[in-house]
C-alpha cells in the first residue's frame, strides 16, 4: 500500500466507489457501514449470500442502500472502484480477477481500517490477545455516554447499539472526533495504526511467537500519545517502558493506578469497587456481564476512557448500563424445564477457558457444544483446546463436538473433531463426537436435565446463533 493512502481524510474516502468482497463478514460489515456513513457509494458480494445463509443480514444491507451482487465478478465495473478484500481471498475469486483486469486499486480490510482510523482526529486503539471486542464495546459505550459521539469499529454486534432497524450493529458511525477500534496483531496490521490512546490488555500466544508479539505491541505503545496497560499481565507490564505516558490498571497489582476490590461474581453479573489510587477515590461498579475476565475488560475500558479525558466516576457509571456483545456469553434464555442456553464466540483456548471458568464459578452441570472454525486452526491448537475442556469441566459435564466448519477449498481434512474427543476422554472427562450439527442438537435435547447450562461455542459462523435459539425452543 502506498503512503499517500495513509493521509486520506474521511472526506476523500467518500469520493469514489468501493466494492467489498465478503461484505457480510464480521470484519468487513462494520467497515462498509462506516464508509457508507461518510457518504461513500458501497457495493459488495458474499459467498454466504449466494449460498442462502443469513438472508436477513443481506436484506438489511440492501435496505440501507448497499448494492449487492453475486460473487461472479459482475459487481466490478470499472477502474475507479477500490476493491476491499481480506488478504486471505484467493486470486481466483471472480472479483479479484475482474479488478486485476480493470487495474482497480485493492486494499485489505486492515489497510482500510487503519486509513479510516488514522484520518480521525482522536483514535483509541484496543489491542491484546483476548477481550478486544468487549473492551472496544465498553470503551465505545463510555465515550457515547460521555457525549463524545464516537465512531466505533468492532468485530462483534454491540447489543447497546443494536435495534430492530440496526440488528447487526458491529459499528457505530458518529460525528465526534473519537474513533474507537480493536486492532489486530495476528496479521501484523497493528503496525499501521497511529493512536492517541493505545490499550493493551494481555499478551499471550495465539497466532505469533512471543518475540514477534513483544516487538509488535512494544512498537504499538511507542507510537501512541498515552497507553492504558494491564499490570497483572506480566508480558504486558514488561512493555510499559515503551509507552510515552501511562494509565495502569489491574486487580492483584498494588501498583496499578486503577484497581478493583470487593469482587462479587454472580451467574450473569459482577460487582466490585473500582479504586483510583491517584486521588484515593472509590467507585461502585455493577456489570451486567459475568466473569472475572469482564472485570479486566471493564478496567481496561475505564483506563482507556480516562486517558481520553473521561473521569473514572463517569466511566464506571456508564458501564452500569453496558449489556454486552452478541455471542460473548450471550444468554439466549432458559427453557420451561430449567435448561439455560448460552451463545458464545469461544474458539481458541484462552476464550474457551474464560467462558468455562465463568460457568464453573456457579453450581450446575455444563453441556459444552463446540463447532471448530476450521480444520487448520483445529490442527494447530487442538491439543491445548482439549486440555482446557478437560481441566475446566468436571466429571459430570459433557463436551460435544461436531465436524469443523468447511466453506470449501483445498484444506487438509484428515484431522478433525474425533481427535479432540479422544484427547478429552484420555483425561478422564466425558466427550462425544457427533459429525452433523443437527444431530448434536438432538443429542443435547436427549441428555439435558433441569438446571443444566448448555453453551454453544464457535466462531466465523453466524448460523450458530440460530442454532442456539432453535435448541432453546426444542428444550
């Protein structure tokens, strides 16, 4: 990407037409919404739309004035269009072929997001291995509450901003100077951002080696005016010297400027006292989202907003009305027989671990259903995943796995879910492999009893939410 792209202003972005390949994807949709909000002409295509999946999402996009095409190249009509396609899109996809023929400029999702972010007067970038989407949603809600009218870019639907006419609110388009966005280290694109405020929650192995991560995150802190960092995370705390100015947070660290005490975890909520050690004040926090990891997320958002000029008291008050993100420990409901269904995005060992820890903090059997988000990721982290499922769950709990999501392509499918089930069983825990997702639902209905919590886990598949709702109806 050329440097002139980096100095675009939002007004330049609205001047020419855009075409999104995979416009319904969790990373693409919010960007398309933000560009449209700036007055740009946006068209797109999506394999899911062609396959008839989540039709209501695409109908909603069309109702907003997005021009949608089949993924056959017909939407690419001239050299003036900019093609937005993730780096993973193969060169054989018809849109990419047509765009090459016309000589259209191409931008990755990350390049476009960084360009939009850097064009905003006051960027708040949320980084770290886990919890980014929640911290982004929380920070965005605080800034909205504080009257800053932010633009928010998230990879998940923010329930606070969702409404019947905006059901897929993974972005908010604001008129203010603030742009809040999660930034991704997995593809190295975190290096493109120039934030006023950088947030770093945790650093752990996910896609890259620790050496690479230390370099990426250290540079990230060095490029921003002020950084909010978690002192309880050893890797993160070690990067503090890179920051120009700091707001620190933590629960166990006595040196954290913003801390927490009197933590009480409920099944669907959490309360704590937030301490500001700089002025000795304390503030009562009541979260409508459960789990200790969400207390860390809340402290990160409070520190981020504080670095951007919002008082700790105001930030804590705003979080009292934060209702969470779709598919992040999202309670679908409880059946008349007393079985609760929870929809969750857990897909890597860290996230699955946080979800299971939240469930096991309270009595009751857990039935964990897991749909792996691909054969590649399953091969890479299957062992760790099996270990988490075996160690976090008890002897009565049950794990059920279906086959991984497979959207086509040449991936090696020799190692699937059976391997994970064998590993869990080797650790003395209950696990079942049921290839088809439909049959998994029937099996869950068969074994569920009053007081059970059924958690539906997996990523990259919007239909899991429909699956969870249908399951609840059958229970």
